[in-house]
């Protein structure tokens, strides 16, 4: 910092020396003033040369103690030369010269304190000689006034040294904070590099896992289909009766366990294909209400066997939407199956299909089950995640249904929300965007507006924001 300060203000001290030299010509011989000015310039050039060499030296080869000695020696020479200013015109009867020299001392002290406060030994060797020289000159005048000025010179020097120590402490603290900041930045960069590498490996492992499972569908399902087929044949006693009742129970257990395992494998494979980016939507025009009614028919008997009531709340005249019907059917079945699974006997399940405010369509399944604590909702939406209260009170499950729902809805550009109040129930909302609605129906108007409606032009149906190819498919589907 000292070297940078010196190199950044090369002309300051020389310009000040020129001013002092010109001013001293009013009371001192011109030769003395010029000689002193040349000595100041020489000493300053020597100090700057040492500073330039210090900057040019590679950091790896720096000997701090050696360079400190060189800088101290160069500054000591400069300090002695500046002390010689007190000898310029020594013995002059002009009282103004003494006052000017005293003022010069204060200016030099202020400038050197600013430049050299980062290295106090350099400040000492550069300023003490001049203070001693000025003090001696004033004392030798033998007048109480000049004695007072000599005392002030010493006091001013002590005061500036006190300020310099404060600046030095501030500079050291700043350097310490900078070093700490650099160390923290280095640690953060190192940790970030480790984190990025860990994330990259985790993502690669996750993709590899998903690809592996997605390609294992045939190998995993083929033996299960054989187990299910043979166990069903044995359970139905097609090839002959089974006289041992224990064997019959074993066959039933085998068939039921195989179906459960096949269902689990199908869910894992579906989720793996979605994560691996291999799940392709086969989109077509369909009605969300028709899908909801089909799912209701499939689970109606199961709900009635548990003593549950399913209430259907479908908005009239809903237009068709452009979706993968199988995927949305799976979404609806998963949500309705969860509601039936986690709702206790005598509960009510409400399945609602309606328009949204933005022009899309909403599928909502609300139950009166045990609910999910707010802090467990993110866990429930994770793969194999289950809520604690629901896990204790329900039939159990794999924890894959909701993640599959969330991913399938996102593939359609929609949103999935899970709202729950503990011990009051849970509501699952699937919102499909307006861009997938094939026709936007005009909103109904109150009866008092019939006359005004006759005067208005017939509302134009809003075209879906789909590509031309998708619209062509929709028209072919609708005409068929």
C-alpha cells in the first residue's frame, strides 16, 4: 500500500518542493534554494526507483525484510534532505521565514502521514529529521515566541503520529477483513465446485436409474404375467379341482401379491419414464367430465364397501380439451383412489370439474379424511413419501401416486395443488391451462340482460392456442 501510494502521487512532493524552493528565495540565497531542490528531486527519484523495483519483483521471490530495509534507507535519505530545508537561509533576520518553515513542517507532516501511515517505521524516518531541524532552528533564535513555536512543532508532530497510528490500525483491520473475505470466497468457490460435482453425479445417477428402470419393463413384467396367469388358472380350478384348502389360500395369496407387485412396478416404470424424459403424450380431444365419470364408476363399489359417499359436481357444457386421455385418467384414478383409501367410514368425497377464472379447466377431489400436517405436504409429494397420520390410519401405499400425478400434470402444462387441514380433510386440485381448451363457451348472462344481448354481436368462439397440426388432429377427431 505504501509503494502504491508513492507511485500514484509522483509529482506531488516534487511540486511541493518547487513551491518551497521558490518561496525560500525571498530570504535565502538562490543557490541554496536550487541546491536543496535538486537534492529533494534526487532523493525522490531514488525512492521511486526502489518502489518500481519492488513492484516488478515477482511475489514468489519477495524478501519482505530486505525490501523494508531498502525503503527505510531511501525514505531516511529523503527525510534528511527535507530536514535541510530548515538550514536554507539559516540566520536570516526575516521573521516571516521562520513562520513559513514552521508551516512547511505541518504540510510535510500531513502529506507523509497520508502516504506512509501504512508502514509506521517509514513515517518515523521520513518526518522526525525535519521536525528536529525545525525545532532546533526555532530554539536557536532565543526568543520566547519561537520557543513556543518549537513546542508547537513537537506537539503537532506527536499529534500527527497519533493520527497515523489510527490510520495504520484501520488499514490493518481492512487488510484483515479483505483476507478473511478472500478466504471465504475461496471456500465458497471450493464448496460450490464440490456441490456442482455432487449434483452432476447425482443427476447422472438419477438419469441412469430412470433409464435402467424404463428399459426393464419387459423383463420385469413378463415373469409377473406368467405368475398371475398361472395363479388365476389355479384359482379358478380350470384344470381340475384343488382338494386342499390350504393350497387354495396359497394360490389366492400368490395371485393377490402378484397383482400388488405388478401395480407397484407399473407405477415405478411410469415415474421412471417421466423422469428420463421418455414419457410421450398421445394427445387427443376428450372431455374431462367423461374421464371423471369413468373413474367414479371404477371406484364406486370400493367406496360403497367402505361406507363412503362420492358426490359428483360437474359444471354443464364444458368444452373438450386436448390431453393424453390415458394420463389424465391415471391422474383422476390416483386422486380418487387416495381419497377412498384415506377417508374413514361414513366420510364424503366430492369430485368437481369446472372452469377456471383464466379459461382453463379444474379437476378437484376433496375428502373428509384425517388430513395432512402442513409441514408434511412437501414430503407427501416426494417419491415414496407418506404422511405420518395418514400412514397410521389408512390402508398404506407405495407413495408414488402423487409424484406421478404431479409429473403428468406438469407434462400437460398444468398445475397441481394439495390443500389440507389436519383432521378436516384434503383437497387435490389439478388445473389444466386455457391453451388446451378446444372451444371456449360464452359465459351465461342474467335474465335481465336478454334485450341487451340481442343488440350485441354473436360471441366468437376462442380458438385454441395450439399448433396447426394439433388443431387438424382435433377437427379429425371431432368429425370422427
